[in-house]
C-alpha cells in the first residue's frame, strides 16, 4: 500500500504546479525547524518567575520615585534641629540680627524714605503678622511663668509653638509662645550728614509687643495667612 502523502503537500498541489508544490513543501514545511519547550514549568518555577517579576517592578518603581521625606520623629532622632554647642554663640548670630533689621525696615517702608513715617496697626499690621522673625532680638516682658520674664536673645528658630533664642550668655533657650508677650525693636534709619559729633542723639526705635498666643503658626503658614483682629481676654 502506498504511503499516505502529507496533507500540506496535497493542498500545495491544488494551488501550484507539481514541481513548485514539491519545492515549497520541502523548503517551507519539511525542513522548517520546530521549536518545542523541553518540559512544562513546575509550580515552583512559576512562583520564582512571578517573584522575580515583582522584584524588578518594585526596583523600577523605587528608582523612579522621589525620596521619601523624613517624619517628625525621624528628624528629632537625627538631631537636625539641634544647635551644636560650638556654634551656639551670641556673636555669631549678630550678623543675622543685622540682616533681619534691614528686612524689617523694608517691610515697614522706613528704609529708603529715611523719615519718620507713621507705622500703625491698620497700615502695617498685616505685614507684621506675616513677617519672619528669624534673627529678631526679642525680650519676654510678660508671661504666666515669672522665671521667663526678662529673658532676651536672638531668634534662631521660629516654630509653631515656640521661639528658640540664643542669649548673650551663649545659651540656647526655648520659650513657649502661649501666654507670653514678647518685645522687639526696629531702629529708624537717620540721615547721615557726615558730622561726627560726640553729643549726637541715639537713633530712634520703633517698639513692638508680640502676643505669642495669637502668633502660634509656622513662618511658612504665616506668609499666606490673612490678618484678623482678635480680642485679648487672657491679659
């Protein structure tokens, strides 16, 4: 009995001549390699492949993601807010206070005019309420804690609930804002006439009192906060 021909050869002979059909069958079908997997993957191999895929996807995600910010607890543990003892010097922060005075003179519109322009709560209250007090020299004039009255220093950190100041004794003190009244001054620039007289009067100063209970917010939040009048019932 004659051997049965291949079904592909029969189909090719219907569409092409016998010679062309034989040539196509030999080149395209008979001699074409057939790629087969040696064995089916086991469940363990599938699990390893899925795990590797997850790890690569996670690695790509972390590589594209921005660094995660530190939490408040991690910041305290790392000590990034601590002032080194060798840098806790009053003389070091005098330059910061000088820059703050120039900044406040610009805020109060008294730097360029060099005249005694009226500074009132109605005209400059919103500017003072949103000002930055890093570098201000403040003094505690009223507080529920009597031991804090008279404490004076340059502000090196302005947090939501406290002022951290460096005193003239080169000590860092944390003063709570609640139920505390602070006083700070801003000198008024005077005209320089070129006269070096010994009896020249000292420059005039603007004296302000800051009620800490009404000032419990961070400088970054204070800049966009709307100024509002509030009753002071705790005094």
